C-alpha cells in the first residue's frame, strides 16, 4: 500500500481502513459519532496531499459502527479509548499519533489520559471536552440517540446540513449522509451518545503532556471554535488552528487544506 491506496482489514473486533507503508510511523484516525473510518478517504488520497505517503494510516470503525463488531456491553468512554489501545496491540504498534474528529476527539483525549505511553502526539479536530459539562448538554446528547432510534432516515436528513458549512459542495454533503446511513446503527449510536454525556475532561486536560494540535472549522456549529479554545486553554502548549470556510468536518469538506495543516504539524514533531 505504499502507493497511497487503502484497503479494509480486520484487527480483532474492529474493521479498519488501512493505508500507507506498514513500516512507517502510525497515524490512527478516529471518526465522529455519525461516521466511520470511510470518512478519512481524503486523508489517504494522494491528489489532495493525503498522508499515506508518510504514515501507516489506521482508521477504524468504532465498536458498534460500520463493519466492526457490536460490543457485548456498553463501553463507556473508557471502553472506547481502550478499544484504540487494543487496535494498536492487534496491529503490532507500540506508539502512534492519534487524531480524532468530534466524538473521535473525545475518545482521543481519553486515550491520552489512559494510555499516554502509547501516544506520540495528539490531534483534536472539531471536538470538545465532552458533553458532560452540565446536565442540559448531557441530556441533549442522550436525546439525540433517542431521535436517531425513532427515525434514522429523518435523523440523517435533518442532521447532515448542520455538519458542514452552508456553502459546502453538494457532493460532500451527500457523502457525509451516505456514510452516516451505512455506519450508524443501534445500540452503537446510543453507546456513543452515552459516552459523550458522561464525559467532562476539563480538570484532566493539564495532565496531557504530548504535542497536541487543536484544529477546528471556522464555521463549526456543532463544536464551535469556543470549544476548541477551551481545550487549548487546558492542554499545555497546545497549538490552535482554524480551517477557513469549513464547518464541523474539514477533513471531508476541504481535505487538501486539512491535510496541509495536519501534515505540516506532523512534520514538525520531534523524532
């Protein structure tokens, strides 16, 4: 796969999009609550400066999503983070850069707190400290799972426009919706929503001691720039970047710019 192509592989209970040279440093990409590993196609594609020429990319479907197995019990945020550690074990990886988008960013933060010795660097994209900051936000997240369960198709229709900028390419919007339709199911979505509702990382952020990039779309309405600035305020020496013209999913809306920012930051990491 050194040519930048990708394939679906199996590591334990997880289905994973893998790309790049297996001997290269590993970059794990964690998707949002309405998505799957397929959301990172733009981080593989060489025509938009994909990262597979420099990294072994592992983009799993989270437990209970896409082609991954359903967990035997509700994982909680700790369980989702531990699943990433299990992926590294199964893929024969000691340490990795972990990049998470939205819910994937909250999982990435918990991974840093629980498995910091496995982490080379951390990239938190369009994410937050969690939805457990107060009771209202936590209940809003739990309600979102109930709304999805009640009518998945209406949920996808109504939710997708909120995830991208108003002037996003229609093909991108369709792609986001298609991934949501194929990746999400119950009880996985409810497990994910519950994990967000239980989480507030505010007090623990100062203990993160790896290089950290915090990146957010300029027009993100789901996890607005204020959420990302709160992460930067808490994480020592974190780097903050806004992606102009994008909403909640800059990795899909503008992969060339996203890859340039992330790739440039990765190139500056210490060996």
